[in-house]
DNA sequence: ATATTTGATTGTAATAATTACAATTTATAA
DNA sequence: TTATAAATTGTAATTATTACAATCAAATAT
C-alpha cells in the first residue's frame, strides 16, 4: 500500500527522479488524510530533518502535474492534497474543514448517461465531480497525525 | 437587475446597514463574473476613490455570512465571489481559471431522488453541487499537451 | 431636526501561504 | 566514474488576507 518500492515504481513510471524527499512526501501524502503542505512538511521532517519547505511545495507541484496527486480545496480552507487519483467525489462537512472521499460507480454511470451528448453552454465535459455538503452524524476524531 | 433600489432592498432585508460602499460592492459583484476581491476593489474605486481594501473584504465577508454572495474557488485560483445564490452548479475550464454557472433543475431532481435516504459514510447531505470540468469549445491549437 | 449610539470604514501593520531565484547538491545515464 | 541535467536548499519576495485601533457615518432616540 504505502510500500516504498511501490512509491519508487510510481515515481519512475512517471519519469521522475527518485529522491528521498520525493519518496517521503509521497508516503506522507498516501498515509494521511488530505494533508496540507505544512502537515506534510512537519511529518517528513521527522525522517529528513534538513527538509526545506520549498521542496515540499516543489514536490507537490510535480506530483500534481504528473497526476500522482490532486489538489483539494474548500471554500474557506487552505490547499490540501490527495494521493487518491482514481475518480471519486468529496463529502464536505459544513461545520468543519473535514473532507472525505466518496466513491460511487453507480452514480457515475447515471451521470455519464445524463451528460452523454450534452454540452451545456458549448462545454465539452471531461470529468464530473460531486461536492456533497453536509454533516457527519457520528463525531470522529481527526485522522491526521 | 442591478438596480440600486433592488440592492438596498436586499441589504435591508438582511438587516444590514446601507452604505455607499456596500451598495457599490454588491453592484460590482452582481454585474461582473465571479470577480476576485481585487477586481471588485478596482471597480468600486472608480466610484468611491477613498475605498479601502479592508472594507471590500469586510463587506464580502458579511455578504457571504448573510447569504447574499457565495465563495467560488478552483484548485489553483484565488478566491472568487458570486452574487448568484440560487442553487446552481459550476463549469470549470481546465485550461484557464474561467468558471461559469450552470443551472439544471432536471438533473437536480435526479440527484435528489438518487440520494433520498442515502447517507454515505453516515453523512447527512444538505446540498449537492456538481463541478463539471472541461473546455469551452476551444480551438485545437490552444490545447496543451 | 439634533444628539446619541451602534456599527462601518479606514489605514497601517501583521500574518500566512506560496513563489522566485541563485547556489549547491544529487540522481541517473553514458 | 564522471558528466550533466535536474532536484534541493535557504533566503527573500510576493500575494492574499486579517487584526486592530482610530475615525466616521447611518439609524435611532430624543
């Protein structure tokens, strides 16, 4: 899952040089939940004390460019990152900055059919993402850290 | 549409004091397309040269709090604001920061039915918004590889 | 109409997140 | 092993946003 060799395979598969910083950032991204750049920085610093904040931003940028990570942003919160790049939707908690992934192939099928040959405002749709706003009825502790 | 009296009515209707700054900011918000705070600031300054940037932020905050405006944010762009507060979706251009509103009551009905009594991850849904990613009929040589 | 009060606006300065850039170091391919 | 192209680092700059105290104005009471 967050196996080092798997990470190395993913980086090289995208033509990226493998560095300790990149491996560690990608690992922190995969094992934490929608972390911010700062959360990743703090996490990775435990292993690589010399790590620069700039490097974290650089690596996140290239991961996003290579589609190994996505950016996640709410209306109020700062930028967060997501190593889950398979198609999915998001549940946004309206009373906190918590964001959860949501997979629903059945719904995707419905949406795909609905938008087949549909071009609102002459728009060519390449992806459909849902933002489900609401509340989690069970209080749950933070996953990060 | 962007009639001054209409704006005054909206502000007072939300229990807000009516000031020239508020009227002008709301007007700029209504007649422009998902403007940033800075775009609003520059626009309003033409009429009110003494305007402070802080005031623009203050007013936008209170408009959002009173549900007279919404925040709109893409994954890369800075904060934008939207005076259209009726339920709608967004078309996000993947090759620019352009965002357009999209209304589709038929689709809303389908989604409402689909999520009736559905609580993914114990989540109580209060609103469903679509992000349609794609391109606005772009000429071929504008597409980046 | 005038005074009072409550809230809005302003200017400055601070903060937070992110980016620019030049120097240094490192991973990889020859 | 060496060359080189790319990655990392540290610093400084930039950008967006917020904090805050002083001033000012709109609504309300007198």
